[in-house]
C-alpha cells in the first residue's frame, strides 16, 4: 500500500501541528508548511491559524524547541500551542478524489423548501454567497440535500459548520442516512473522526481552525448563534477553511439586524422560507403587561396573570416552557410554581441533569420547565406552549424571542399554540420579534405557502 | 487589565483588604479567584493535605495516612522535611494547570510565580530546584512548568537534577509511581552538600515525584529538603 495516502488523507485541506499528525512525516514535496505566527515589523504579529492579531493575546515564552524567546497565540491555545517556531502542516500535492454520491431520500420538499433548494443549487454551482432565512420549523436540512448531491457530482468538498455541538450530533446521522455511499466526518471537541478525509464534513465552527483552504462549499448553520455571533476567531476560521473560489451558504431563522437591512437593501443575496413545512402559520406572540414582576416574585408570589396562564395549561395538560432572564430568577420562581405541581422542574446551561430533564420533558413526565435562553434553540416538544417572564430584559434579543416563539406549533399534529411575552414595558426587541413573525406569515400567505 | 485566565476585564474594588495587603499585581478576576480554594485550617504537618473532609482512619495525629506510610519505610524516613501546597487541586485548578502545562499557556506562570514569591518569603533555603522534565518531554512542552514559575517569581533556580524519560506520571497508578525506579539523576553543576534545598513543582499528588527527587538530593548530602507545590 502506498504510505502517502493515509498521510494525504490527514493533511489534505488542513493546518495541523506536528503533534496532531499520527504518522512519521516522510520527506515529501507534497507536505506544505506555513509559519504558525507571522511576525510583521513594528512589533506587530498575527496567528496564522486563528487570525488573532491582538498583541495582548500573543505572549512570549522562553522556548525549549527553538531556544529563543518565542511568540505564541493565547487565543487558540485550547487547540494546542501555535508559536513562532511551530509550522502548520498541510498538503500541497494532489487532493483525494471526490466521487458522485447519489442522494437516497424518498421525501418531498414543501413549496418553500423547493424554492430555497433551487437557490442553494445555483449558489453552489456558481460559487456564490447566499443567506437562507428560513423560519423555525421550515425544514432547513432537507433543502440542502440537492445542492450537496450536485457538489459531489462536481468533485466539490462540502462542509456544514455550526457553533453548536448538539447540532453536529443531530445533523450527522441525518446526512449519513441520505448519502449512504460516503463516510461523513463528524467533528466536535473529543470526536474520533479527526483524521478522516470525507467529501462531507459536519463540524463545530471551533474545529474549523484545523482546516485551511479545504472546502468548495461552506454551509454555516445557526450563523447567529452563540458563540459564532460574538467571536471573530470563528468567523476567521470559516473564511480560512474555504477555498478562495467557493460557495458560502448561511442558514438561520433569525438573521441579525444588519443582515436584515442588507437583504432589504438588495446588498445581500438571500432566499426566505416564510412558512413551516406543515403549511400552518407561525404562532404570533401575545404581549401581556405584568408590572414590576420582580418585586412580586421576591415577595414570594407569582404575577397573577402568569399564574392564570400556567394554571389553565396545567389543567388542560399542555406542556410548557417558561423562560426567565437569569438563573437567579429561575431559582426564585421554581418553588413558587412547584406549589401548583411538584413535578415542575428548572434547567440551565450548567445543570448537570440538563439532558435528562429535557428528555423527561419530552416524555411528558415534567409538565413545565423553567429555563434560561439555553433552551431557545434546537428543542422540540410536541404540543408545547411558551411564556417569557421579563421579556423586557436585554437578554431577550429579537432573535432570542423569535427562536423562543419558534418552539411552538412545530408538529403536524398540533401546528399551533400560545406564545406569551409577560413584560414590564414593551421593548424594541419584542416589537421587532413580533413584527418579524407577522411579516413572515404575511409573506407566506401571499406566496400561497400556508393553508388557513 | 484583563484576567490572565479567562480574559475578562478585572474591576478592582477598593476595600480594606486590598488597601492594606495588596502589594502584588492582581492577575486573576474575581470569578476565577473565587474558584481557587486556598489550603487552610488543619492540614497534615508533612504534606499539607487538608484534614477537613478526610476520614478519621486516614489521620494519624499530625500526619495523614499516606505520610505515615512514607515515614514507616526505612528508605524514605526523613527524606522530605515537609511539602507546602497552596491550593486545593479542584476541578477549576485542574483546568488551569492543564491549560498551563499540557496546552502550554506559559503566561499563566505569572500568576503561579506571584504566589510562589509570596510563600517563599517564610522559608529559609539555599537552592530552589525545579522538578526537571526529560529531554523528550521538555521538547514536547516547550518549557518546564516548574522552572517557569520560579523564573516568573524573579528567583534563581538551580538545575541540579536530570530526568530519564518514562511514562507520564499522570498516566500511572499510585503503586506504579511509588514502586518505580528513580528517574532522577544528580547532575554535578552545584554542590548540595549541607545545603537546604526547596523543590518546586506544580502539583503534589501521591508525593512520589517529590520523594524520588528528594531521595537523590539526600543521597548527595543535602542537609534538608522541603518542597513547594502549587496544588494539592
């Protein structure tokens, strides 16, 4: 067997530290090296792996390897240290081949999905940028299938990147099942697929730091989600992992204001899917004023209107999520709500039982879960209704509120439901969130994508 | 000023404590500092293991059971005077040290160095000796984590020991560590005869690394050997 092949599979489209390569490095002109840190004149430098150029995060240390004072990057240190004397290894020889892989999928696309799917195909074939603005529950994954199939047929290497590990875990089996002839590489902190070459890589945006000019098609899912939205390193990683000539597809239900403006101003190519796959309108949020709810809760009482909202649904057996601004409020509210039903629980980001509780909620063993914005995305409970207490808090951005409303009415069996923002004064975010949902419904109606 | 560990801005609250006692730079933010638990209260007189939360049967008077076992051994009796540890090796400190030594974030040594400077004032000694790394391991890590904290404390270190390459300590069981042959070798660059030596390392786990190093120094005539380890 040719020994170069496994090495090529590891190095193709990558920028790896020596420690990350599980082979002896043969002397081959196909192995490329780039400097880890580029030092420019006047005390400026940047990290070639993560793009950091903040001198506060580039530190010097007496290096035992090069014997000099060596600059290293603290921004991407969690992926292993890149320093002045560390080369980033890649592959400059012939790339592994990508073969056509037929799509094995029996489903059909909704009209809205079909439009978006066609646009994705077009963007991929012309190496263009495209924003797919699809409402929560539109079925974003399926509309990618055709484009990916076409990419493979044209020998293009595809990547789906997302800020969230749980999205990687959810997407991998779905895409693996519709492209059974290939081996999907699934990358997140601690996964085993690091050294595999695959025509389709599904990865967290963090893991993209190990790639360099690798992909012909880059799809970024949940592009507005934390931490991608706030971390310039991850944006750099996406850019760095793409080939110079490649397509870039963004998927989101809640693009940031700037992007929305660019869409309206014709400065950004986009396509919307304003309706869900089940052809029913998105639940529009109700605003309910409940005064200084914080004071009431501190006195050990529930705001009356929230209490009534909960009681009605406990009686009817409707599963509920109640969102609050902070963990502190969550803990204050829990005993008050448990007086109505002791099976009520709470969950937050650091909760060790987070997964279990979500599972118990799904099994309907928990009637109501109090939570922070951690559950704003990615969870589906059939028949769910949601309330936000303290919707005026700045943590509830327009995007967060749209995502929260997007938890309701997702299943075909119960495609509608109540969404209530309990507040002590309407905010711009609340108004914009509602406006976004209402206008998506309008657009869907005009385009004939919903049945009344 | 940003926190050396998490990068958050440090907001200094002016209070009596920092007006009266702050002579060092503040390097960690409140959130991170809160998660570091100093070793206080009743501890084992020999190794600084806190007695709080330790079952009675593991305490024998002033010593913990581990130390009793070391001292019962004729070969190890009296080799180490005492080990001083500063912080409990809890999950947070494990993360900090792992980023420092395994990911190689050298900057964190500034904090450890600061702390070393603080405690070393109370000790009388002739040499500070960092626990060495083998050549292979030193190349791999790029720096010696024990030496770095002495350097960052602005103190002198005497590299009187060398180390043979072996499996990582952290990958061995207690039995493997204690029963293993001594990996340390004396290098004759300084005379330790009759001297008071303080060994420096980042973590004290079973104590066998420190004990083996102390053994070599004792065999070469050191008068006394104690140790400072950041975490216990």
